[in-house]
């Protein structure tokens, strides 16, 4: 089993932005890691507290027809020492997948690239 991470940001707290960004991020994670949908065990999604218009997992479940996949949402922690580097309107995914691949590729899009600058040089 492997765990795959990814994050993105949205421009506005709107249903359309949440839907489009979530589908884009999920698609990129699948594509870059060559993951088949039936191999996904569960998806954990966290959002910053300024995302309130919709659940990203709802759009992922509907768009990719993931009726049998466990999807859970959480609010992202706000740790005092990190508030200076806080990235607003951020959606993060953690996928647990029944695969064994040599090189995992995490996906960070838009302003979320700041979360993992170390991965930009790979």
C-alpha cells in the first residue's frame, strides 16, 4: 500500500472553484502515478477553514464514480508558529492506494507549491 499526497489552492470560496480545483488535483495525482481508480482504498481531504461552500470529496466521488471509496474531510490545523506562512483557500489530499510503485509523485498546484518547495527541483 502507498500513500500519495497533493494540494492545491482556489481563487475564491465558490462551488465552481472547489469543484474544478479538486478534480484537477485528483486527476494529476492519478496521472502522474499511473493509478487505477479501483486500487484506491480511501481519500482523506483537509481544507483551510476559509473553504465553506462545498466538500471537495463530493465532486471527486461523483466525477470519478467512487461510490465504494471511503472519503473523509477535515479542517486543516492552524498551528501558531506557522500562521505567518499560512496559505489560504488550500485543499489537501491524501490517497491510500493498494499499489506498490517505486517512485511516488506528489502533486502541488497553484499557491500550494509553496508547501513543498523541496519537490520543485525534482
